[in-house]
């Protein structure tokens, strides 16, 4: 069941998952809006709704493994994996690069779905796709909740985003919010990794 864009945005607003202000994104870009998907995913009905859309899209793709970039994609990735009956793991940054830790492994030839919460530039997803290739596994698809690029970011596999938006972003040195004296905040999880 595909929800209309305005209905999805209302869910994000009600749960305070769509923030307004001055933010530094994981990519280093600045934006007046920020999606904090963890705020919406704390509610089981919305986690089930969003994960269900992704799982349904890939239900006939013979997914054996779901992998997510830490930290944002872990909750939705785990639920998608549960719905698909697939093993779930996550990748973490180690010395600035995505890596498998905690004795997680990908098997050669295993069909893998990459699941993320929010995509802006696609960098974290591309890093995880690189891990899939490095381990000889097969990329079966990419699913995520919010596409902040409004479809301009493309991946080399079957892809699904629940919500597409063209959210304004600026390079730090060109940011009008910074030039007006505002200081960007980093609400994301990258600093934790």
C-alpha cells in the first residue's frame, strides 16, 4: 500500500522525525531540514509500515542477507530481514571506512539486500555495496525510507525508496545559513561511530 507523499510527511512531522533548522548532514552538506528516522521508527506501527513496503518490494528477490549501514539503517534493516526471513547484519565505520565487525560475514554468492533509513548522496550505501562486492556476494537490491535526492542518486540494483523529496542542501562554504551567523548542528549518528 503506497501512501501519498503528504500523508508520509505528516507521519514524519507528527513523530518529530522531520526537523527544521540548520543541520550538518552525514555527507558534510548543510540543510535547513533533517530527517531523524529513529524518531518515527520508535513507533512499531510505522516501523512495520515502512519495513513492510520494502520487504514487499523485494519478496520475490530471494534475499538471503540484509545488511545496513550503522547506525541509522539497523532498525529498519532488522525488521525488513525479519519480514523476509533473511539473516540481518550491519556494517560500521572503522577508520573512516565501512567494515564488517562483530564476526559478521557475507558468504560468496549470497543474495544481499542493502537497507538504509535516509539517503542524501548515497555515500554510506555505496560503501556497503562495496563491501558486498569485496566479499563476493551478489547485490540483489537497495531499499530505504527517505530519498532526500528526489531520485537523483542511483544504485546499480533494483531500488525502492518510500518517500522521495528534493531537500535543499548547501556546501558548507556556500551555506546561506552559515553566512547569516547560524551554527549547524549534527543530529546524526556519524560522530558516534
